[in-house]
C-alpha cells in the first residue's frame, strides 16, 4: 500500500493475510503493520485507535506501549511518528539525505533515494565486531541509525529525526516476599492469559518447537489451552533436536513436521542486504519458508534471556566472586572479537581511536543499565544481543507467517522483574515452572546444548538409554582412538559450523574478494583469524566462530557497497 500526506510519502508491502490496518482522520493518516495488543487487554487496537492515542498524548513519551510484533506509522502535514513494538525488535532505520528525512525497515531501501550512498561507518563496525551486534543504534552504514530499544521516532518541520526514549519496566522487590511456589503459580497464570490474548481468534497456528526449554513451556501452555497447533522443527529425523521435539509434540497431541535450511553465499548476501548486518550472521542467512498463510508462528525467542536469565551471570567472575565490567566484556567477547584482538586487527589509519571510544561507551551503558551486576547484564543483553541477534528471527519469520510472542508479554516481563534476580538466573524459574505445571513434559529428555539430554525429572528408561549410549560411544573411541567421532546430531551446531558445507561454500565464494578486507583490517591479522576455504577451523561451532562470520559478513558487505 501507499499513502501521501503533504510532503510525506509512505510505501509498504505485506504478504496476503498478514495483519495490517490503515485509518485516516482530519490532518493525519495511520498505518499499522502487525498486531497491537494493549497491556492486559484482549481486544486488539486498530490504526484508528492508535491515531486517537497519539492525539490524546501530551507528548510521544506518554504514549501507551503495546504487546505484539508491530510497527505504527503516523503521518501528518507537519510531523511523522514511528512506534515499533515494546522491545524495538521490529527494525526501524533512519537517516537524512539532501534534506530528505527517510525511515525504513531495511537500510538497503534507503538506497532508493538517488542521493544516498552506502558507505561503511568504521565506528559502527567496531561496535558490531566487539559486541556481536551494533551498539547504541549506530549501524555499519555512515549516517544511518537503527532506532534504540523501546524508543519512538519523531520528526517535524523544525527539526530532523529525534528518538524519544521509552520507559523501562522497573526491576523492583515487589515479589521478594513471596514463596517460590506462589511466584511460579503467578507466572503460570500470566502466561496463560498472555497465550489467550496473543492468539485470540487467529485460528490454526504453528509452533516453532526445538528440543529445548522455551518452546517446551509454550507447548505445554498451548496444549493446556486446547489451541489448534502444528509443531515445526528445523532438522532431519536423525537429529537430536527433531527427536526430542517429536516426543514433546506427541505428548501434547500436536502434528509435527520437519523443515531444513542451509547456509549459502546468496542467503548471506540477502540477509546482509535486508538486515543491515546489525548482528553476526550465525546461520549464514539460509532459510526455508514455512507457511500456513494468514496464521501465526508461535515462538519462544528471547524467553531464555528475559524469563530464564541465561546471560545474567555474564558479568560474574567466579575467581573473585564479584561482578564487574571486565568480566562482562570478556563474556560478550566470546561471541565477537576481544578488544586485544581488535587492537591488532583494525587499521589505525581507518579506525583511529574508535575501539577505545566504543569500549568506553559500552562501559558507561553497562554501568547505567541497573543497580546490580545481575540487573546490568540482564538489561544489556536484552537491549543488544537478544533484540538484534535473536530477535531478528521474528523479522525473518514475518516474510512467511506473522510471529506471535506470548512470552514477551508486558505483564509477564513485569512479573519476572519483581522476582529476586538470582532466582531467574541459570533458568531456575523456568525449570521450576516446567516441573510444577507440566510434569509430563519435565519427564522427557531435553536439549541442553550438549550430549547430556537428561530430563529435569527423568524416567529410569531414559537414564539407562543415555548411559548405554555414552558407554558405547566411549568404547568405540577406545577401540579406534583418533579415528572415530560421533556424527553431529544437533541441528543448530551443524548449521552454524564454519566447516560445514554451507559455510564452506560461503568461504569459497568470498575468498576472491578477501582483498576488500584489507581496506579496513591489517592483512596479517585478518589472514590469521579468517581461515582460507581449504583450511579446517578448529573451535566451537556456536560461539567461537561468531567473530569470523562477522568478518566474512563484512567482506560480503564491502562487495555489495563497492
């Protein structure tokens, strides 16, 4: 669709059946992409409702925040306003070119302006390489910003783009007096209500079901609500993920289907073009569309961080038993490149003191993120890596079926923020919820991102099976030392593997363009970090290769921008 109000022009495209709405009032037009669910309410807001909210608000900072993956655009003759979802997962990029203010869901769309030139921003690239995702909204494109988490973008005749900070859900001690069973019971009630609100009237839907904890909790909630669900798992029948998810699906009574994706050079280039290299390209951009057109894809993205505190201990130093920035920086460096490595890699004549400047800003934001080390790591992780790296999967899903995220409901997040943070960390609260409310699912083997698939409340036969399998594999290793390695049965490890066929193809395709990297990086250091296509990289498939993939993504980016 498209609309024009004065000098403001808006153009958008959505798949048939995707939730969207448009409304007009005297002097203004509103466009709503996605679902707008008021906090604690069931009725979805329309574009007209959102226009009325803007008219009633004294300022953008006073606008109510809505649940659901969405973006609302308000156009009038003298102003433009853009409000994405609560956490800012829906991508919003903005810039000014030759006096024209532009905003889009992809930086590549900005190139539609004849005067706009794609140029790499060295300081933006440093943030990406250091933290695994862009930092403080500064993208890898010069002059292009991505709207910060929770912010609202506005512009009027007198000024350019202005980001209005959004309110944060406060971490309080309101629930610290409650016993654990009561905390779990309350969270269970709120999750039930969130599922009912987010899926009200949408009909048969999909559930992205892995072998892990987040989607298992969602499966239990959806099964309890007796909703028409089909479970989808990435992988092949012999994969551990697929087998574990299959048992959950059968227990819940869901039909279960498998789908696969493979990393490709074309997929990587496409992902960088549309996503703007806002995060490390872990899976290589590979994907297969899954579609029951017009329905929803329920998923547990970000639940492990928000509800499970999976990275809450990022700033904790076990040796000193203290929390602090140095330990936190070391942790996020596992997914990016350490400051020491970047100090050797970055060409000083290109980057200047950008590394020091970005590190200082990361330190300040970390310190200002909360009152304790646990809160700082929790909030920082959600605002950056989770929102940009994990959350981008919601954006990609929207190109086939619209994502539904009941686990990111405001009521749920607010309740979690009232729980003592140590109880959230290391997924204690999630495990307690599974054990108390879904005992049948708790008794099934679970993916722990390792060979250990013991259930949280294991059955004897599963313990025996795992023990026999482990001893058999060890016996084979002893009989054939150094000659036998069990096949990788974890789907995501296989897809993320830098030595896998997908990433091997990407490395081979980008190798003739390696010289482009030397425009930004020291040749010897780059060649030491990024192996040639024929070389086998030795390291962890999930975390260790992340920085290398970002450097390969940078080469692909340089290839595109010229």
